[in-house]
């Protein structure tokens, strides 16, 4: 099974799990995530930007190759 298919399957499972969570709990989870992002978001964004600068071209190339393979099928 290709990585793209695995990522799509994982995303679908996550969506199904999210749909099973009661609305009150969803709001609570989102509020907690917002607080965490305000605290840690800038540091994570800085690390992500650094990683993208260093590894971005290789990752983009692999992603393009995977998408091209998926289109050919």
C-alpha cells in the first residue's frame, strides 16, 4: 500500500473518531489546543520553517513523484 493511501486512510480514521466525540468535548479540546498553540506555536513554526528550508526540496520532490504515480494509476 502506498504512503499516499496510508495517509488518506489515517485522515479518514481521524475524521471518524472526531465525529464520535460529543460537541461539548470538541469545544473543550479546541480551547485547549488554542491555548497550547499560543504558548508553543511560535517555536514550532520556527522549527518547521528551518526544517522546510533544509529538507523542503527533497520532500517536495518525493511528494511530486508520489502524486505523479497516483495520477498514472
